[in-house]
């Protein structure tokens, strides 16, 4: 008898998509998507101040990454060692902005952090993963992406490298570091600025704009399908920012999401 090639069932992807659709429907029907029209902006941080802090974040991040890059010998370029130095340099250089943001927000409290973080994670992480999975299957069939590919450059380096000191530095920067710095930059500074600029009754326009920018800023290190997933994830992070009136809830979601992806990558090597 002729040998028949097995057809992939994508069972896990289908199961994930069904679950994501279910929680998405619940999210909308339970009115969780309704956001306050006011009371979630930081009165101590004006749009002009937010733009200046955001520009300082970019400048210091690039400067810190460059300083880190100068510590990498030529024979170790493109390795985890280089990524560790660049990531650590960028994160450490942004600490002054983080401290300034925390000082300005000292009198602005958050609300329902645990509840918002839990709902945001349960709803938007499956939606983000399902979106990335569907886009990946579609793009792979079109030949745009290989079927077997890790969606993020950092995850690829961790998968191919050893679990040494450089790997641990990258893991810390990709989880705690990225979770804090990116949430302060995108959700703490840019999102309220977009809300003020759009001047609409709902924050969803500013949330979409912030999420598009968030996904596009990952273009150098992420696949197209991963960027689609990051866009959906950012919708949830922005929702958590507005719903809780602070960045702590999205920081928690972001850190746990990145840690989960790293754990999944390492689990494939066991």
C-alpha cells in the first residue's frame, strides 16, 4: 500500500482557539470591556511631561544598550552573552525615568490590582496565543513563515544556548525588566498621552493606537504572527491599565506572560 502522509490536526491550537473565543465572549457580555471615561489618568503627569519622559526612556535605553554592546568581543556577537549585556545595559540606564515616574505617581493609587490582573491574564493571554497561532498557520501555509519557528529572537537564543549566567541575565531582563520598563513606557506614559490627544469618550481608540505601536516596536525581534499576538496582548495590558488606574496590574500580566513563554521554550528541551 502507498504510504499516506499524516495530516496535522492542530488539536492544541483548536482547543486554545475555542477557549479564547469562550473567554472573549464572556469578557464582552459581562461588561468587562466597559472602561471609565475619566479618573484613570495621572493628574501629576501632563501629556507634555509624559512625552518628555518617554523620549528620555528611549534615549537612555539606546545609550545603555550601546554601552553594553561595547563590552562584547567580536567572537561573541549574536550570542546570549551579547544579548545579556545589551539588555542589562538598556534596563539599568532607564532606572532614572522609572524613579521619576514612581515619584510623580506617588499620590495616584491603583484599584483592584489582583482582580484586574487575573481577569486580564485569563482573557487576553489565551486570545493573544490563539491569534498568534492562527496567523502562524496561515502565514506558514503561504510560505511567509516556516512551520517550525520560535516567535521571538530572544526565545530562540535561549533555546539554542546554555542555561548559564548570561541566560539568567536575559531571563531576568525579559521578565521583570521588560515587564516594568515596557509597561511604564507604553501603558504608563504613551497610553494616557494618546487618550488626551484623541480626546474621545472612550479609551479604546488610544488603546488600539498604543497596541499597534507596541506590536510594531517588536518587528526586529518577533515574527509577523507573534506581532499579531502581541497586539492582542497589548489590548489586554492597556485594558488592565485603565481598569486598575495604574501600571501594577499590567506589569504582573506582562511578567507572567513572558515567564510562561520562556518556561514553554525550556520545557521542549527536557
